[in-house]
């Protein structure tokens, strides 16, 4: 199992979702982030020094895929992340050695069976 992360423009989310679903990958996480790029100058003040920063709203996409779908997922993510700006088409790929699925219904059933409680 692998975790793949990428930053994409908000306008590319729909296409990425369609591409991933077409390949059998239906679930992923989306986070709003502010990425420093060459757009939208915003004033900053750090320790009394005034400057401007270039931030743009982007989305961080995270998905977990089995090894046999990794290449397909990477192709979809690269297509969504690629722009004409430098360093925009970087992905982070991490191998997941072990994970724990948390299901509150299972925890509740075990608690009832043993006379305990669920927090």
C-alpha cells in the first residue's frame, strides 16, 4: 500500500476525481492549503519587517493505493498537478508498511460484549 500526495489547483479537482474513479480509485482526502507562488501578492509583517508574499489557494490531495494501482494513480496525479510553473508537478509517495482501520461500530460491539464503554 502507498500514500500519494500532491498539490493541485482548485479548478483541477473535478477532472482528477473523474480520472481516479475511471481507474477504480474512489476515495481520497482533500485539504485546502495556501501555496507560495508567483500570484496574489499579500502584505506580511514579520518581526517588524514589512514585505509581500505570493500565495494562492491550492488543494492538497492524499490517497492510499495498493501497489498494483500505484502507476495509474501517479499518472492521474501528475496530470492534475502539472502546470507551466516550475516545481508544481512534484508528488510525494510513501510506502505504508502497516495501518490500523478504526471503526467505531466494531469498538462499540466489543465494548458491549465485554461490559465496557466506548469513549
